[in-house]
């Protein structure tokens, strides 16, 4: 099981990766949404905003009103961010849960 700090670092890594490719991601994701990431085995959550292809304002705590919600175990979160776990396979097998509107899922798919 990964630690809270490792999960936070993984989300920071994802945010940095998106920031590096912001111009390209902005073309793919022209929307502004709140997001939450819930880590089930550690009983922690993080939240922020996806804007212009970048994750901003990433902080500890849940946002029950977030428009995009990812729920996973700590190990699966790290594997997703590190490219060791395919998002679609993990989602269809139930290893991760993604709650979002249909249009948001289609836009997110372009990024993932």
C-alpha cells in the first residue's frame, strides 16, 4: 500500500506533466471542471481544478461537489500516473471508478 505522501506526489507529477504539455492539452480539453481524487485504502482525498489542460489548486481534502471524481486504491493511483496501469482496463474491471458527465468523459479520454 502506498502512503499519503506518495499519492500526493503522484498527483503533483500528473499536474506537472499536464503543465508541461498545457498548450497541446488545452486544444484537447477546453473545459473548466472541479475534480476530486479519493484514495480508498488510505481514506484520504485530494481536490483541485482542471482548467486549460492543467490541474491547479491541488490540495488535501474531498470536494463532494466536484464535477469529476476518481476513486482508486493508493497502489492503483500510482500505477495509473506512472503509466503502469491502463485507465480503460482499470475502469472496465472496476479497479478505479470515474464519475463524470458523458461529455467530460469523452474529453478526458483524449487526455488519458
